[in-house]
C-alpha cells in the first residue's frame, strides 16, 4: 500500500485488491485501507458489473506500439519522443520489497505499479532504438535491472527471480524478450547474460518445435518469440530454431493467418499472425 500511495490499488488488478480487502475486513484490521480498496473496486467496475483482470495496461500497450512504430521507421518522430519521456517518467525509482526488486524496472501501468520483466524488456527494446539511446540513463539503469532479474538458470520469470511457482516462470516467451532487449541495447550474442538465456531457451524446446508462453495462449506466440530471439542471437539454424520455423510454417492456416497453435481449431488472429511473420522474417524464411 505504501508503494502505491495508499490508494487501495494493488498492481492495478482488482483480483489481488479484493483478496486483500476481504482478508483485512474479516480480520478487523486496517479499516482505512479497506475503505481505500473498496473505493478502487467501485471505480473500476464495468457497466455490466464485472471487472477487467487488470484495470490499467498503459505501459504494456505503449511499449508494444512503440516497438512496432520503430520497426516501421517512425523512431525519430515527435510522437515517440513523448513516449520516450513517458517511459522515463514511469521507471521505478524505489525498490519494491514485496518481490525483492531493486529500482530500475517498469510495471504495466505506471510509476507506482508492480515491476515486471515482460513490460520492462519491451520498453528497453524501444528505448534502445530511439534517438539518444547512447547516453540514456534510463536505458542503462533498466538494462542493469533486467540482468539483475535474470534467473541463475539463464531464464526470466515475470515477477520473482529464481521462482519455482509454475504460474510465474521461468517463461520462454519472457526470456525471448529479455534476449532481444539485451541485443538491441548492444550486448553481443556471446555476452554472459545473452549466452546463458539462449542456452536455457534451447534446452526447453519441445519435441515438436514449439515453445511455451506462460502469459499468452498455447504455442504460436511463444514459438514465434523464441524463434525471433534465437535468430537474432545467430541460432536460426540450430536444430531447435529449425524445428520452431518448420512448426510455424506448418501451423499457418489456409487463409494465411495463424491461430493459437492448439488442436481446438481456433480462428486466426491479427496478433498471432504478426508474431509469426516477425519471427519467420527474422529467421530468413
């Protein structure tokens, strides 16, 4: 609560906020905090009475939009200069003791959210390709933070370093984004953090060529992210890279799209099609 300014907001997520509220209310503790959380839950309720899983994804959306626009050649525009300043303002300036995080990362919502590696890596990829990146203290501090959050096994998890929780990590998708962020920031493929991450990523390739992604559905996004990271690190022709490329090519639907990669027959999506195309282009397909 101190971290987020006594607002009753817990990582901009109604679910943990409600759990904390219930626990405190039933225990008869911190009535002022119970009132704050109840106010937050009322403010974030949708018109139909439901709640979003996360109420604020401003930095998530901005990070992916920025890296997309940079890839399209708009990195030097005035609009993205404002986005760069947003990222700098929202970089965490205080440690986050709940997760054992030092300062230097980003949340998915704003300067007071809970720091996460997924959004931090994407923001760092954007900052590393914007004008003035050579002398950007936010980029330098953020890359140090990202390396410090790397697991001993070489991977990255979303929240907790070296976690054993199955719903947190280690995650091939997040690890792939960590690799790309370090490469964009100038770390060579042979540098310690990148090489360790690549070794781990190669070790978790599934027999059919796919890679998991704990925070997306099924296998298309994880496989695409892993293939792109391996390709950028010079491993496109490693057997794991070739299997991932072959699987993606085989998973394309007759209409040209990609879906989630499951056997459910789900419809193709713009997002998964974009992930797949980006990875296949990076691999030279």
